[in-house]
C-alpha cells in the first residue's frame, strides 16, 4: 500500500521538468495523478504512461492556467473522473527574462498571468473540491528568485515573492478546513528553464550555488511528497531546496 493510495493529486505543468518529477513521485506513492499541461500533449501522455506502469491511476488534461474557463473545465473533469482533489501542486510557470529598462508590457503580463493569476484561478477553484473532500494539501512552487532577486527577472521575481504571501495568507484562511498550504522555493534546477540559458548565464548561476551543481527535479519532488505525506503539523511555510544558498 502506498501512503497516497486513493488520493487525487492535481499537478499543473506536469508534462516536463519539476512538475513531471512531482507527478511521478506522487504516483509512485499511490496517488491518482492529474497531469496538467498547456501544449505538450505527447510528453504529458508519456508521464501518464509511466505512472500507470507503477500501478497508479493517471490522466492528462490540457488546460491553460491563465484561462479560468479552461481551469473550471479541468477541475470539473477531475472530480467527475477521479473524485475530490486531495493534493494541488501549483507548479506551472514561465519566464520572460529582460532588464527592467527593456521589458515590454507583454513580457511583464505573460509572467504575471501564468505564475500568479494562474495560481489564483486554479487554487480558488480547487479549494471547493479540497473542502468537499475533507481537506488536503496545496503546494506552491516559489523560487529562490522570489527571496533574493536576480537581475533581469523583475517579472518572475515579483510573482515568486507574491506566492510566498499567497501561501501564508491562504494557510491562515484554510486551516479550519483542514487544508495545509506550503511553498517550496527551489534554487537552480536542471530543467528546460535552465538548460536553455546561454553557457555564461549557467556558469553565473553555478557560481552562486555553494554545492556547485544544479539541483535535480527529483530533489524538489521528494520535498513535496514529504510535505503531503508527513507534514501533518506544517502550514504557511517555505522550504528552500537550493544547494546551500543563504539569504
Ligand atoms: P519548465 O521545464 O519550463 O516546465 C514548465 C511546465 O509548465 C510545463 O509542463 C508547461 O507545459 C507548463 N506550463 C507553462 N505555462 C502553462 C500554462 N499557462 N498553463 C498550464 N501549464 C503551463 O519549468 P520547470 O523548470 O520545471 O519549473 C516548474 C516550476 O518550478 C515553475 O513554477 C518554476 O517557476 C519553478 N521553479 C523552477 C526552477 C528551476 O530552476 N527550474 C527554480 C525555482 C522555481 P507545456 O510543457 O505543455 O508547455
């Protein structure tokens, strides 16, 4: 028996990177996993296939988290096909790096819309399901950038800092429904978000990291799984997974 047998977990942006690793980790422990994605259907289907091979249920659902009507349809489908949600992982995120002097309104809004408004649309909708099921967990993907900042990332850093405020406020509001809300704040993790940076930028990030290596998506997933299986007295907290960076 897995610790999450029969529990429904919705992971946004689970077609690749950290979201994929979280979906697999929760599936490994018995959760019925919803693999949300925006456009990479093939990769999302592959994650579903991997989870099913481990003996757990999984479905892939396309929904853009910036579109409330798509979010509503997704959550409706989840409840109908799998039951009430027990774990929500707000993982979907994006970047549009540019110095403040050159950043366009579109680059600002794209990141705010996905990383912050999207979290609001998904969370406010899923809370009804968490409550109906008797409680559960919400995990946010914040970032070291939300805590210490980085040149060229005012849009991204603003959203990731905002998620810490979101986490702490929602935790206080939802505790009476037995819903625990926490955030993880990864450092630099080896995913498309980092792989696609120029070599010089990658080296700068490594130089900032005491452990002198990028983290693996699985190292973030382990913390998320711990919080949703063992974190019975933890809410409103932020957990750093960053190879030793110190703020
Ligand atoms: P990634 O490899 O770029 O993957 C992003 C995921 O989000 C994909 O599954 C993508 O779906 C999905 N997505 C993007 N926009 C979406 C939207 N509007 N609606 C639904 N899904 C959407 O990212 P990652 O590096 O794994 O990062 C995952 C999370 O961790 C993000 O919130 C990121 O900010 C945070 N984080 C990452 C790092 C890092 O170093 N990598 C560090 C700290 C925090 P498609 O594949 O279909 O496009």
